[in-house]
């Protein structure tokens, strides 16, 4: 009950009378061959790229569904007319190269679809050989690279923006590989470390470059790290106050390296010292002002006592002299007390 594809050759068997009484039927089972042909045809038609079979005259003798949908029915037209709407063969044609050397080739091309839209694609050519090794046709496979090109452009724009942000950051940004070698250094990092990036890229981070707590990120043991107040050591062994933020770079569970952002706190520390000095000077100023006010009050009291005592002596008024003397004594005690407090 199994359906069999076969090839039958029937020949007559002649006898003396000259008329055939029997025939011989020679049958070859083609089931596997037909199955392979059907599989090939399915693959040829459904493969998600443009496939065409081209002869030595550059004419497309067969094309798959994707090709026909994009460039139209071949009907024996030259490939350069179908692919690019050209009237002559393309320069540096990969089909010509395959016909010449019998090898596979690839190249990037810009095609024009039947609606006039430019389409970038990647072309692969391979020879179709006869038993004697002669190349009779070339099979050309073209992959539409429009989406890939768009993604590349988006990635390129994103990369430009990322580099601009990293390069112009006020903080020093350093990226290390899994062996703690410099991969990326921005301008702020060059200025902070005192080295050009050509001297740093590929070099292993020296001991003490970052505080010891940062090793957990540099080695991938910890995902993130923030040190608000720490110290960085330059190659010249200068200790710089810094704020450090780090992150381990991982893809799934694979450790790829780390990125570290370092903020130089020297200017901030200087401003803090200047602020503290200003506060101290302000405190001294307030103290001096208060002291001057107190001394002024005491001097006023002394002047008053001297005036009263002088007035009493001029008039021989013992009571006035005593009153002035008490004022002098009282203010002298205030001077003594003020001096001791200071």
C-alpha cells in the first residue's frame, strides 16, 4: 500500500516473426530521490533570504519566493537588472569571480527592489558543478541587511552618546577587564592619575590605586560599591581624597570586568577648610567685638569714677571722693575678672 515514485523503461522483446510477444520493464525506485527533490524545493523556496540560480550570461534561470517578492519574476533577465535596475554588469561581481575560480565568494551590495527602494544585502555565491567539474551555474544567496544596518546605526548613535557622556564627565571613569587591566579611561581619569590613556590601556591597576574596599567589585565578588569618603593613590604615590562608586560588569553569571567612577574631592575639601577657617575667624571677630564692648563699659565706669573723685577733691567733699573711689575699685575688679576669664 506504499506509494512509490519510480522510473520505468519498457522495451520490446522480438521473436523471429518480427512482432514483439513480450516487453521487458526495467523499473528504478525514485522515492528517495523525489523526497530529496521535494525537500530541496521546500528549502529553496522557504529559506529566509534571496536565492537565485544564475548562468554564465548573468541571467537568472531560477529564483525563490523571497527573491520574486522583492525583485519580481526573473523571466530570464540578467541579475544586475533584477537586483539593481542596471543596464550593465556590476563591477567586481561575485558571480563572475565564482565562474572564474570555482570558489565561493561574498560581498556587500546595494540592491533596488521592484518598488524602487534601496536595499542593502550581503551576497554569497557558490558554484554548481557538473560531473566533469565544470561550473555551469552559480547559486547566489543574498541576505537583506536593512534591519541589521538600522540596528548598527542605532548602536553607533548610542555609542557616540555614551562616549560623549563618559568623555565629558567631570568624574574620573575607569573600566577594567576581569584581570583588572585598564580598558577605558576618560579625560578626567587621565588628569587625576597623571597618565595618558595610551599609557594606561592594557596596564594592570597598581596596588593601592583604589581603596581596599573596592577590590570586592574589581574581582566581581560584589555587584555594587559606594565609598562616600575615601582615598585614591596615584602612581606618584599622591594620596587624593575621593568619592568612589563601582559596579561589577556581568553577563548572566560570567564576570566581564568592572566600571569605577571617582570624584576628586580635593576642591571640596579645600572649600570645607576655607569654610572652617572663615567660621573660626567669624568666631574670633565675635569674641573681639564682645570683648571690646565689655572693655568700653569698664572704661566708661573708670572715667565716671575719676570724674566723681576729682569733683569731690576740688570741693573737699569726702562723700564724693568716697563715691568716686568705690566706682574706681569696682571697675578695677571688673578688669581683673575679665583678664582672668580671657
